[in-house]
């Protein structure tokens, strides 16, 4: 093994614990950035270009028929092939955390649509499921098994938020282990079935799962209910006959007590396990080699690299499998760094240069890549920041070759607890979530008057429906204090009405009343 530090890295603040790496045709792509995508790269997917120990991030484009893929941290991710020996494949992405700390329950399929020397275009499709659909979660795993000429996806583990009826203001962000159910997903028919197995009693998250043919091995993981990292090693065998599938579970000896470990494949039946934690405050610096032969698994301790003092003494670390026997590791940077949230990164190569040229192997590997971070939610921003374009030609590849974070607006100076207007009543000590999308910070929106300024959505009396509409639509918003001024600038002045003399009414003939002689009284006529 060899450990190489990346001395210069651009835009490292986007790479935070929980990111994922995709490998297409030997190229590594980054997914799951911190915060919502910006105008420079609305897809939120980047090509990692590593040259001379310098890492550059280049935007990636989506095809016209792609759906929107939000940046998700701690999702379950694996590759799907039409056949166990097929060369072409696509990635399955399920669950994960959004920048607002919401949990996703959707499944996406990402594949390479086209490739040129300067631009790579992906296609992302959202899949709908029926039956026992898994709830929104993160920290879980998904794998694909092949049996009797059929293929199915297997989902297990993870964490979810406390049920809404049990939440309070103090425990709003509390999470619990998902039930230890095994979900079989048939994407051909769009159906999902859950199985409860007696061998699986406790929920697990941030574990490692390795699939080979019709068998999945589950190793390590953390249980919130017991606050333990069980050394159990589970073997799931899935049989896919013409009728109903058969799922069996066996507990094997020789497991490892570890969570948030990373697995990379170095040969057809050999894997390397690195990283992870023994406990909440103790990293695991030992490496292991995992060998799969027929229906057996063997885990042995192997010689690790020469860890640097920074890695040995740091409290936490994170990373992800880059494919082809390489792992990208990150540790928190020093507090004195100029760039906030910056990290130091290393590349761990687990096989020699000769083995690097081997073709990509078919065995599926799925691992949760880093320990859980507290996470932070971002406010609703200007609607232009949420602009997503599925048009592949809407960006010039020459102009947007390398992502430059300096081009983006500085949101760190915005502040959530400002006095946005004269009637602002948002106080950090008394504030409670008002919208369903809020967790620990109030939602804000940008007023487009003049140079622009941020205001609280709650102070503007915006409904949640209107707030979501403004965040998705490409329109400008003006706060209550500037809406009249904006109307005055755009509305033309009222023209003076001309006074018109009234028309003379036509002369009407008066009706003649015929005077009739007065009737004489009876007595007068009597004496005449």
C-alpha cells in the first residue's frame, strides 16, 4: 500500500463527510457536495481531475431527458449491470441527506449518455416503486444479486428521523435505527418486498456490504439502540426461482467490530477494508484483506500504509472508494486555515502499478464511507441559485472547464439571525421552526432591490407554498418594504383624464293634461 498526499486541492470545502464517488470508464466523479448546487455547476456532479498532486473539479452535464438529482450525503450506492458479465453498467442511488437535512426516499439511475474529449454527459432517471417501499433513510447499503439468470437489488439498514408524532422542539433532529428488514427490489416490474429475518434483531447503519453472485456479506456497523459496533458477520443468500424469492441469513464467525469503514476491490475475489472507527472517539488504523472463494469468506489482517502524524492524531476522518483499488481519504484541516471547512486529502493505493492495469471487475462493492456529521441546513436562497438546466449545451465546456468557487456569492456573511426589517421578530434564543423545511435555522430569501439583501421568509408572511414556488421558479422577489418602490418604477404614471362637456339633453315634450270641468255637487245641481 502507498499513501500519497494531495498537496494542492481546489474547492475542497465542497468535499465534506458523506460524499460519494462514481467510476465511469476509469474516470472518477464526485457527488454529494455540501450545500445546494450553484450556477457554475447546476448538476452538482464533478469530474475529479488529479494531475501532479493537484485536484481540479470540472462540471458534468446532464442530458435533456434527465430528472433533477439533489446533492445527497450518505446515500446507498451500487452498480447495476444487465448481466453479471456485462461491461456496461449504471449506478443506483437511494436515500441520503439533502442540504436542508431532509431525508430522501427516492431511487435514481445514473448512466453515461455521451462522452467527448472535453465534455461528459450523464442521464439521470428517477424510478417509482410499489409494494413495501423503504422509508427515507441514510447510512444504509444497496447491492445487486444474480441468481438463475435474474437480478434483484437488496437494501438493508440505515437511520431515519424520529416519527413526526414523537418529535419535540428539543428532539426535532433525533434519529433512530430503521427496522432490520431486508428489502428485495425488482426494477423490471417496479415492485418491492420486505423480509424480517430472525437472525437480524438490531438495526445497523454505516456498515459494509459485499455482494458476489447470489450472496451478500454484511460486516460491522453501528447500532444506535445499543450504542455498539457488533462484530457479527452476516451472510444473506437470495434464491430467485420462478416463484417467490427465498431469503436466508446465516451468522458467521470472524467478523470485525467497526463502523464507517471503506472497502475497495483489488482483484476478482479480493478486497481491502480500511478506515472506520472502533468507538466514537477511536479511529481504526488497521487494514484487512477480505477474500471470497466459492461460498466462503476469509478476513485477515494485512499490513497498512505508513500513516502520517496528522492522520494518527486527528479525531475524525472520512473518504470513499475511487475504484480500481484506490481510496480517497480526508481529514479536517487546521483551524488557522484561511478557507473555512477546508480539509486535507490523501490517496491510498491498495495495489501495485501492474495490478492497476487490470480490467474492471464485476463483483459489487457497497460501503458507507464516513461517520455521521452533525449536518447543517441552508436557507432558501435566490431562485436563480436553484436553477437547474437539463440542457447539455447550455454551458460552454471551454469557459466552464474548471469549477471556480470564487465565482460564487459569499453566503457566509449573510447570517441567519439578522434584523431583516423593522418588524423582524426572529430571535436565536426563542425561534422555533415555522416551515416544514426548517430544522435549526430560519428560511431566508433574497430581495432583489438594489444590491440585494436577505430577509426572513416568516417576517415577510410568505406561505410555505409560495416559498417553495419562489425557490423553484426563475423570478425576482421583492420584500414588503421594496415592493411598492418596485411597482412605482415599473408602472407608468397615470394620464390625466380630459374633461368632456356633457351633452345637452334632448328637449322633451311635456305631456298635456286635459282639464275636465269640475263635477258639480249634487245639492247645487238640485237647486239650479
